[in-house]
C-alpha cells in the first residue's frame, strides 16, 4: 500500500470522489502543511494555521496508479485558482500535492507540465508540489461526510457534481 495526500478545496469533495475508486483502500479527511500541532477545523478555517484541507488516500498501486489518482484530482477541482475553490476562499482551500517520495514528486511535476502544454485550462496551474510532513486527521464528523449527509445543501450543490463527474469521466476506475 502507498499513500497520496492531496488538497483541492473542501476535503468533503475529494473524499467522496476518491472513495469510489477501485484500489483505494481508505480515504481520510484532514489537515496538512501547517505549523500548529493537532489543528482543529475551527482553527484551520481561520487561515492562520497554514494547513490545507486534504485527503490522505491509502491505495494499492497494483490496482490504481498514483498518476491515475492525480488525473482524477486535476479533473475534479480547479488548479488555477490561488487559495480558493468556488466560493470557498482561503489558504486552507489551496491546490496542493504533498508528495511522499521523489517518484511522486516527479510524477506530479510531469503531469502538471503535460496539462500546461495541453492548455487544459485558460489560466496557469498554481498547484503547489511540496514534501509531505505530517497529516492530522480531521474531526470524526468530517469523515465520510458526503456519504452520511448526501442531501445537505453544500453536498448537493458542490460535492455531488464532483462525484458525478468522477463517475462519468473515470468509469473504468470505479469499484464494481
């Protein structure tokens, strides 16, 4: 098993998309990249801790590759908006890849270069690619949030479309 740690806006969106994929054993919502020990959601939301909302994905690279995870990641969020995703604004919502190995760093940088050359977006990609340091698991009520609250307003308006996009664009990667 390997791990991937990715931030692209609200962790509820990423968690709901990635937990659908074959080879993904576990997805946990949490915080990474900040300076405060054991951050809370309330503290992270102030934007003063330096943490990003992230998901930590435990996956089987024999079933799904790190590159495939990154392809899903780049399709379900806007990597061109600095410190925001839609109406969610602040450094905690930044687009960031916390790499766990030199190979992960290389793959992330190569894919960003490919997407840039292909001009997939009209603006430059601002996704940070930085070394993984420490993951702090978010409070329990954040885990499986979309699964547990599918009819909540934010889930319907923001999370559900990303789940649907993953199902449509990456049907070949979905659990059966």
